[in-house]
C-alpha cells in the first residue's frame, strides 16, 4: 500500500534561506522577528545574519561544518541560525532547557562540532564540549566590521541544514541530519497548500531542541511574515496566550499536549484569540479528540486544526489532516491525513512487502523529506534507512517503527508503536532509558518504568523503585532525575515497592507491576 503525495517541482537551489533573502530584498522594512519588546526588520536581520555568516567563514565554519547553538529564544538565536545556513554549515540545537548532564550526553554524539554559539547565561551548560564555545553578551559584539552582503557559499539541496536529536528505538540519543531539499520541500508545501503568506505571523511555543521547532522558527521567515518569540526558557501558558491576543498571531506549530493547555486556558477565561487564528499545526503524540472537541465545535471558532504526522528523521512532517473532516463515530482514531508534496507513505509487512488497503503494517516514508541519516554510528537503528524497489525503481526509505493503515478515503491512521517506545508531550521516550537513569541514583537497588494514561488520555510514566535501604521520597527521586533528564522523561509518579514482580518465564511482569501501582494509588499513594 502506497500513498503518494502531489509532485511539485522544486527550484534548482532548494535552499530555505534564499527565500528569506528574497523577502529581505522585496520587503526590507517589514518586521521579521519580535522578542521581549525588541524587533528587527527583514533588512536588518539579513544584514546581521550575513555578518555572522562571514564571521563563521573566517573561522573555517563553512560548507559541511556543524555549528552548535545553545541560546535562549532571542533575536540572536534567529540571527545565528540564518547566519549558519548562509555560511553553508548545518546548525545543531543545544536546548538550554536541558540539564547540563543531558547536554553532555548529546555533545558526545557530535565530536566534530566546529563551534558552539552560547551566551553568558548558557555557556556553562556546554563547557564540556571539545569545540570552541563563544559566548558574547550580544552576538553583534563579535562581528565587528564583517560585511553585510549575502555570502556566496555554494550550497545544494543535498547539503545538511540542521541536526536534531532523537532517542531512536534503543533509547540512546542519536543525531539525525536533515537536508536542505527536504526542509525547503516541507516549508514550500506548507506555504502553497495552506496559503501561508506575509500575514501568517507565528508564535513559537515549543522547546528549541524539539524537531517541530525548526519549521516553526523558519516558516514565517519563508513566507515573509513575522516571527514572535517568547522570552522564556520553558513554556509559559499565560505568556503564550497573552502574545496570541496582543500580536495578531495567525499560526502556531505545537505538540498535542500544548494545544490542550492553550485550549484549556482560553476556555477557562472565555477568550477567543486561539479560536480566531488561521491554523494550529499539531501532532507528535496520539491525539485525544475529546480534549478539544467542545472548544473546536463552539460557535464562531474559525481556527483550522491540522493534525499532522512525521518523524525527525524525515524532516518532521510527512502527512496532514484537517480535523474538521473527522467524525468520531466513524473511527476511534483521528487520521493524520495525506502526504506532503513529493512524499510517499508505504505500509509494509514484516517482509517489507506492501499490505492491502485497510490492513495494518509498518509506516515507512520515502521522498524528498527523507533525511541524511543518523550521524556517527552503525547498528540496527541505522538500518532503518534502507532502499526498496517501487515499480522497478530503487527508492530510499525510512522505517518509522510506527504501526498504521490507510482508510478507504486514502488517509493515514497511526495506531501506535511497533516497539516499546511512547510519546510523552510530543517526544519519543524509551522507558528503558529512564530505568537506566534511575539505576544510577544512590539508594535505588532496582527499578522499572511503565506507561499509563491519565484521565485526560495523555501518556504518563510511573517509576517503581526497590530501595537499597530506607524508602525513597518521591520528590527527592524526581528532583535528582531532573539533574540528568529532560522534564518530559521524568516519571509523573515514583512508587516504592519491596521487589519487582516476575512472570512465569522469569521476566519482569509489567502488567502486574502496573496493577500493583494502581492499587497503591487507590490506597495510600506513592511516598511523598
């Protein structure tokens, strides 16, 4: 079974920042980016990005180089991203909201970083890096008399534009690289299919390290619109909603959980800023339609909800579905729609053969969006990038590990994972990775992590720990995990138990573990 996306010709140089440069020339005085009361026009941002690109070139950071960016959301961040692209290098988001230990782990996956751009507030987080770290108070302080002209670095669609980290099926963070052609194809599809233009002002509401944040950051600049940034390292619902209300925001890209928060915020306050937007483009985790149904159906709501599917390894988005077409009585799971331009969805069985329409199989992606692969490694995970024959022609393909099927209407439905991973607040997590972190804590003899679902339907992790001595306080366990793990990987509950239950086969019995935990929650609850 193959779902084929519309074929749309791309320019000879499918490079995202070239489209930004066109807007800088055509509408130089239009506002490009706004953050914390500061704003910069397209002409000003282009000039600053050019100066940074020339700075990088002087330091040998040109085509093929990788430049780490560890900055809070700011105009400097956008300048650094554009400047890195213009120099021909690829940028690597090093999210300052991550703990230093997590960043050290990520940096270990990229020993060939040429340079890291930080600030005085973030430099300490990346001090373990082998690469040089520059951390000026303002990026402009570094640039001196660097030229403001567009650099002439030769860049092709096959060159890398950015690298993000994904846990992969093993739970170990892996750096996956995206090509210019794939990123251009994604943004061009969004602009043409949904008629995004110079009025499609955007607000970034997701963490910098998240794959969807990369298209959220660049989409408005690709269309000539204004990019709004929150001056907050972590998501702030009150600030986000206020900015939606005050700045004429027309689009937001986010995980489903973030959409729930924004909907709840608007519903509780009787507002309409969210419901009057043009689009919310969301996905990254299973959708709980009941969380947004009442808000979406209220009179006067004109916001189009685009339920999207994709993976970081394939430039983030592969399919999209207008949720207005969904009827809950027809199917339990809301579809994720049809493929993006120049993208195909394959549903394959375990022998890599296509299944019949309506049958379930592994979701695989081919086409322009397939990335360059994982960097610096070999093994089973890297074999997910493979080649299949389609009508006698070899096609490069990525096996997502997700299970799904295609409806009679030709829409993709994602049923779940084919392995043990789960998506928590939009990011893939392997519970084994959390178990390893628990095992490194003093006082923990054994541990296991299971997946459950809150009343809202959102995935949660519950950790069961066998203490080496006295019982462990839940608050202390979670606090110590936050020193090494991102917040979405820290279990919602931590339960002390005397021993881990085993199945008749001698394996960990996760069902018995979860049943025991639920009984404990109904009684005394976890230790606080």
